[in-house]
C-alpha cells in the first residue's frame, strides 16, 4: 500500500467503500459507491483530521501505519460527528487515549452522547488557530453545513481546506483527485450530494463562501470527507455551489408522475410534448422507476417542477408521498410548480400536491389539471397547451 500524499506532509488515510449502494437509511442511492476521507498531517504535533465509517477502521489504520505509528498521533480533529466520519474514532482513541480531540462545542456534546467517553476535548470556534509546528490549523464553524456541529479545518501553509461533507461527492475511485477522472461525472455526483444534503441551506452556503472569501483565506485545494479532492478545479466546485445555492436552474422542466392505469401517464406525456413543442427541454420520470435521490438531483437543476398523481383515498398514490414530503424539507428555491392527475370516483390528488408545493415555498403556476378516468382528446389537448405555457414561462 503506497502512501497517498495530497500536500507536503499531508496524507490521505481514508477508506474506499466500493460497494456502498445506499446511505442515510437507504434514502440516498450511491450508484458509484463512496469514500470516507481522513487526512493525516505530519508535523511536530501529528494530527489526524476526521476518521472513517466504523466498518473501515482497519483500512484507515493500515494507511496511517504506512506513514507513522498511530500511537504517535497527538491531535484528532473531528470536523463533524456523523458516524461515517467519527465511527472509527473510539478505535483511534483506544490507541491514543491522551490525544486532544479538537472540535466545536456542539460536536463535543454530540460525541459524548455517541461514544460515552470523556476524551481530552479541546473545543474551538471560528478563527481559532492552533500551531502544530510548521503548519497552522485554522477552524471555521460551519453550522448547518450540514449539521449544527460541523466545522471546516484550514491548513494555512498549504492553502488547503478540509470542509468535511461540503463540496463532497459519493464516488468511489482508485484516484484521489477530481481532475484525474471524468469531471462531468464528479460534478454530477457533487450536484446530487448538494441537492440531497445541502439544498435547504442555500443561504448559509452563500454566506459561508462569502465569509471565507472576505477573510482573505487563499484556497488552492479543497479536500472533502467524501469522494475526490478538488485541486486544479477547485474554483469550479465553488462556483457550482454558488449557482446551486442561488437557485440558478437550467431552462429545463422536470415532470414527475406515478400512474395506476396509465391515465396520469398519458397526461404527463402530453404535457412533455407541449413543453418540447414550446422549444424547452423536458425530462420525465416515473417515480416507481427511478431512485428518489436521483429525482432530487433533477429538482436542483430544473426551473419548473410538475408532479402528477392519480387520486387514491382522496389523496396521492402512496409512493409519491415521500417525494412531496422531501420537497417540503428541501425547500427548492425559485421553482415554478404545477400539479396534475387523473381521478375516478372523487378527486383530491392535485389539491394534495398543491398544498405540498405551498409548504415547500414553491410558486404554483396555475390551478392544476385533472382528467376523469381516461383523458379524452380535449383533456390531452389541454395538457399539451399547458406544456406550451410552461415552456413560455421558463423561456422568460
Ligand atoms: Fe458524511 Fe454528514 O456525514
């Protein structure tokens, strides 16, 4: 196993989870696996920044041993307590029980309640600095990016930012740097990560990036806790984050639907045809055929979100409900929203979808379209015309 150096005296000592296919209670599908990134800084005070998922402690230890005996580690920085980064911490602390655990106050509280061990904590706040020899670590609290305990660690002398989950991607690779693989795939995974994890915190993302830029901190490398490290292309991920956080979408319409007997599907198809005929890009997803977290990524990039469901028990089909709840939590910014769906004995689905749109802070384009039983030619024409009106709105 070769040492993996990412800067002078800084080593990647994380783990590659090639087979991870879902995370976060199976709500996030990871088509490309993931990595848990930990970083070892060799200086007078040897410092480990973050650990890995508990299942990968042996891999991390083996990588550390390639550089130094783990019992020589003086400091462990915990940027974020979620177990995919702190899971191996108890095993590390068993070897170095006297080592300082550097974290925010909230992280200390969280670690005590996760691992029930009163380690030698040193709590830090924004702008606190610790000299570890030739290098200086500066800490930046980043509350809600994405948990209240989160902080970034910055190594001044290397212009290296270690921002934990922020700027990360679930992407397993034998390579360590984003410029060593097909960039569009990495950006796509970063978009999915942003959409599913950070979308509700757009304002905080903008504020944090501006705060860092104003503070005069120079960044040459961004090394997140998942996926690949942004080296030559770090400006690209920062500008992508600003674009996503500001809600800047593509001129694209996302149509999502579920159907029992294909009536709502016919409506969806007619709407998509109308959007296409209005010269705007449309993408169509049937909920039951697509992973939920992939649809959330599409929400990020679309200007208009159309959701169709037939009525069941005066509401929506059950498998569309989690997406509606997710939208409420994610609060996508500046989206045009529209509901449609068929019904039989009684309606209700369109009203339910519209209520969820309002709760998500989305602007309803116009009252939803319904069709009784099977949409006839006139109803399908209305769907097509609606598609053209949506396209015209997106074009503005
Ligand atoms: Fe990658 Fe919030 O844990």
